[in-house]
């Protein structure tokens, strides 16, 4: 009776529901802020705005705000009854002579509450909308009906189709996703009536993010060795973050070049806009990888880079693979001259200016939040230095990718005469433009993480690592296997939530 009364009094306290309300409001703001920005842009461009565009999806029960409220509020509220139940069980266990401390009971109640809330919120987020419709909305057309008109995108004097930009142009690129069968009536009329497979996977990105965070918590919880091998441990710990970033960024950039369908369209567009790459160059390198762009042969693709050469006031033959072997780096430099080093420097300066417009206001806004704290000048200096390092990181990432491509195309062929005859074909212009040059750019751009503030490098890795894993893993799967993702997310989220309640865990 006393226990029930105490629990009832605690549930009547409105402060108990504060985490739930706060999490819901934060989730609502994170969901509606991009839409508000879109509305403002639509007003500026004088476009029509659909009625109830904000509340149509954000306030639904199975959307992100409700997910945030349930996982945070549930992990808080469920601790009350679970703690009482486990305390009662612990009392009976102690009577049998077993040692069970109250801290262990509280930790177990906290973990079970977080686990239950995570599983329930996962089920809530995966309910309602069909995964096929979600994939159509997020990743575009999974399958295209025959006879649909193909839109084109102008690029200089050349015209590219969306498929040339968003999807591979050949079947040589492997796709590990299970095929999504057509549900058109014409296709189903000649087949036996059977229920189509139900797919899941709309929360893959969220699950991978939670898994990476949980692994980080567990790794940091390991005791620090004091043996003579501690130097090796220190070296590995310092090299882990740059190595993970280099591998992740290389995977993402390789996917952006050759299999952009593996990336979310919004992320793919962001990389494309930041890179400022003429899409004709990307298409030519893709065609070289797929075996359609052949040096010394007329394959009908000469207008692809021939038009770019004309735009740069160069002869058409400079972009014709039948006459120019290899295509000069002048086309890759896109009008900045013949020197690869000059192109690297100019690309860095242009990218730095664009990145500064994003990072400087962000760091100044964070500085203004601390306006009541002392040491204003020191905080302002630190904010500007941090913004400068973040800007340098992004600018060097873009410039190093281009420089890696240029170095592979212009420097590796110099080594051919000094190599054994059996290895020389591996450095032919055809092999280099078929993938080695892009691989060089992917390998070199990861060094840019060294320009970032060491305190922020881990956060950058947390941003790219789940996206790199999403490139490797299937983006959807049959729903009968969703229990695996459910428990991976539940356990990972529980570890992160429990660790966030422990003092001095600022890395969570």
C-alpha cells in the first residue's frame, strides 16, 4: 500500500512528464524546421503552398516527434514502476542470502525502462506508412513503369538524364538490395495470386546511428591499460578516429560517384552541390568504368566531354576519347589552367569561402547563447578559431578529392616505364580513368579530418560512419526479419540512454 501510494504521488507530479514533453517538442521542431524553411523559400519564389503542410505529417502518431516523446518519456516514466518491482524482488533475494545493492537495482530498472521504451518507439515509427511508399518518397522511383517520359537536365551544352546522375547506367555495378517486385495490375494479371512480400527498412539509418553510438559508449567504458603496451593503446586510440573517417568518407564518395542510389537523395544532392563538379565529367568517368568510354575507339560518347571542351574554349577533339588519350586534366580543372596544384589551391579557396558562410554563423550563434558567461573575448576567439578549423576541414576535403583524382591521372603514368612489363597495363590511361583516379580522390580526401578540431572529430565520424554502413548494407529487407533490427536498435538505444544519465559522460 505504501509503495503504491508513493508511486501514485510521483506520477501525479507534473515534473515527471517534463522529459516527455520536451523530447516531443524538440522532435517536432527538428521535423518542421526544414519545412518552415521550404515555406519561406516558396513565399520568396511566389509558389503555392499546400494547405496544412506542416501538421499533415509531423503531428502523426507514427512520426519522429512522437518517437522522441515515447523513447525519452517512456524511459523516464517506466523507471518508477520497474524500480518498485525490482526493489521488491531484491528484498526477497536478500532474504535468501544473496547480495544485491540498491545501485544495481536502479541501474537494472533504468536499463529495462530504456529497452522497453526503445522497442515500443521503434514499433511506433515502423507502423502506419508502407515501407514501399516510404522508399518511393525518400529514394525516388524504386521501379519505373514502362513508357514513362524521361526528363532531362541541361548541363552546359550537353543534356543528361536523371538516371545518368542518380543511378548507374549499367548492370555491372552490384546492388545488394533485394529486388522490389512490380505491383502493376498488368504484371500481376498473368501471375498466380499470392500476397506480395512486405518490406521493412525505413529506420535503417536510425538503427545504425544508435548502434555506432552504443559501440562508442561500450568502448569508452573499457578500462585503460597501464601495462607497457599503453603506448600502443594510445597510438591506436589516436589513429582510430582518422582511420574510421577515411574509410567512411572513401566509401561514401565512391558511392556518390558510381552508385548514388545507395545514398539518400538529399545527401547525394548536398555532396553534388558542395563538389561543384560538372556532371559531364562524372558521367564520362562512369562510362569509362562501365566499359563504354574507350580510348582509341569511337563509341559515340565524344559529345560528352567535347561539349565541355567547347565551353572551356578548347577544341572539340580535346574531349574526344578516339583522338585524345588520355583526356587532359585541363577539362577536370574546369577552366583553372593546366596546373593540378593551382587547381587544388583555387578549389580550396572557393570551397573555403562557401563553407565559411555556413560554419561562421553557426559558431557565432552558439557563442551568443553563452552571452551571460565570463571571458567573452576568449569565448569569441575560440568560436572563430573553431569555425575556421571546421571551414578548413570541409574545404580541404573537397580540394583533396580533386587533387587525388589529378595526381592519379597525371603522376602515376610517369611511373610506367620503371615498372615491370606485367604491371604496366594496370597504369594505362584506360585503367586509370576506369576507377583508379576516383579511388585516389576517395583515399586522399580523408586526410582532411586532421584539420578539424580534435574535440569535434568524433562527432564528424558519428555523422559519416552510419552513412557509410548504409552504403554497404541493404537499404530494405523482408519484414519477417525486422525483429533483428528491432532488438539491435532497442539494445543500442538502451545503452546510450543509460550512459547519458551517468555523470561526466559528455561524449554521449
